[in-house]
């Protein structure tokens, strides 16, 4: 670690505070809580609790970091309170990215005035707010997360979460927050790094009623991967503990699925099935809830599955019919660099085609393993870790054929070899909506296309050669 804190003193209690009364009784004046009370956020008797979990309408409540940001910049909180007590006691329970960012905002309140217009800091604060409101299931281009240093800034938290939190980990929580603050400071000083997304979530169960049970394998970036592929209703196995217990999250990515995926009913049923019914194991808000981060749940994921299927199945039968609720619709996976992705994405959306995105063969392979419903892969000729041959190879042996359509700026002598290797079509510039519509219309022919043949590419390339 580079240093300690000057304006705040991190304190990690042995247990979360049950309510405001306990917090007021056990903390001194001018104390700040960050997601540490099982009660409403707000201010009482010169104490503040920044939170967005218990007793709130999740989609109408800012993240803890955004609440702190407004309090510091608009409310001048630190200027008002520091003359009375310095450093200010800041109580935390864990070191998730929202708590880390809120701690940075409080400690570096002076820098906020200097850097509040910095686009990278503003982007991180605003994006953190979005993903926290949505329980981590906010859809975004994964390459953009990496490019804007978001994953690098919060990598210390990712590593700590994969390690897990147990009783007596107070020092680990404080170290993690300090390391994230160091990285945010480096970001403002132009020294930010890059951390690729390597999460490999495993779908344990896909319900016909529009939710999935997923093993995150301890990596918080798993939810960003799932959100990028439009999974919305999620029961997430965060980790298996050495004690034999489990930590879960229950996330409804959209507030408009409430009639089907009823988070409150689910956690009530999970609580009733626990081995310690008198211990408060399950709790949360209307969009995001979960099991206690330290005690954990006794329920195996198959028991969670059976309880959830009964509740969600009944709710789905009683709800108005809605096509595709909670599950991603079939679409095209675009595997290209950012600039070309934007262009092809726009043309596909004009044609009414849903679009998933990836920037490498590795990301495309992950989407296929996750079972994302992909009609076709539209790819650039050259990718950072391979090209058309690798993409064709990973689609072979699947029960649902996935054609690979290759985009390139001009033709060369190797296009016949590409078609014979299994590429379904070549699309050569100039191309527009009419050409894309032509290719999309031909996709159903892929399953009956003889090896090495092409339905559209050759005429298009001939026209290109005559123009040249």
C-alpha cells in the first residue's frame, strides 16, 4: 500500500448494525456508514448512512458512491464535518466497488473539485451507479469497460472477492479499499492500466420461466459478462465456503419483470428453508437481494432451483403473456474492433436484428459456452487472437449450427480457401443495409449449404473487382 487515510478512518465492525438505533448507540458523532446498516439510508443526529439496499425502491435510489458524491460536491459534507472531527469514522462491512469508490470520494473530497470534470472519473462514478442499481446486470460493451480502465481500477476488489471474506478479515477489507483508492488516484494522474475481463461464469440451470442459476466462480465481472449477453433474471452462486455453506445473490435486472421474478417472495422462501431459521440469512431490496456475506446459506443450488421454479413458475402462469421475458432473444454476435462494431451494429439494428458484441475469439468462445442464442457470427478478418479459422472451428460440433460471416475491406486471392474452410459468406466493402439484409435472409440456408459453396459472396466480390 502507498499510504493510509488522512480525512477518514475506516472501521470494520464484527457484525453489521441491525438498525439505526444500534448505529446511533455504538458510534460517535460525525460517523459515516457505507452499506453497513440493515436499515434505510439517510442522516440522523450527525450521522449518515449511504446505502441503496434495505427498504428502498432500488431503481429510484442512487448507489452509495453517488450519494456520497452529491453530499460532498453539493452538500459540502466534508467541509462541514471535518472541523468537528478529523479523521471522520467511516464504518464499512465489505470492500465492494461501490464502498471503495465512496471511500475515495470522502477521502479525496478536495480532488473532486479539481477533477470533477475529468471524463474518466465521471464515467466511472456514473457507470458504477448504473451497475449497482441493477445489481451488476447492466448491459454494456465489455471492451468499453476495459478501455475506460473500470476493470483495472476495481481489480483489487475482484481479487479479494474471489478469495472470499470470513470472520476476522477486517484488515483485508481495509487493504482492498486502500488499493482501489490508490488506483483511482493513479487514474486521475494519467497512470491507469488495463485489466482484461477473464470471468467464465457457468450456467448451472436455465429455467423455462426466464431465469438462470449461475456459478460466478467468485468473479464479480461474471455479471457484466451475463449482462452483455442480456441475461436479466439471475440467481447467482457467488462462492462455496470452506464451512460447506454458500453465498448467493438474487438479481432482477429489470424492474418490469416483477410480476414473474419476485425477489421478495424468493428470499422469504429461501429463508424459511434454511437450517437456522432464527438467523437472518436472506435480505435485500426489490431488485437485488442475497444471503449473508459472512454466515452464508445452507442451501445447495439444486434446492434453490426447486424452490425458485415453484415460485417463478406459478407467477409466470398467473402473469400476462409476454414474449421472451427474462431470457435473451436470438441475435447476431459481432466480433470486431470498436469502430467497425459500431458500424455493423447500426446496420443490423436497422434490419431489426438483435446484436451481441465481442472483440476477440476468446470472448466469442465464452458467449458460445454460455449458451447465448446466436444465429450467426459476423467477424473481422483479423482479430487479436485469431481469425476466421478459429471461429469456424469453435462452432463445429454444435447441435445448433452457427454460420460465420466474414467482413473485410477488399478481396484477395485467399477468399476461396476461406469459403472451403467453412466460412459461410464474405462481405466486402462497400456494404450497406441492403447487403446486410441479403446476408441475414440467407442465414437459414446455412444448415443445408454444401461444404465449400457460397450463396451470396461470389457475386458480391465479382462486383467489387469490376469496380476496382
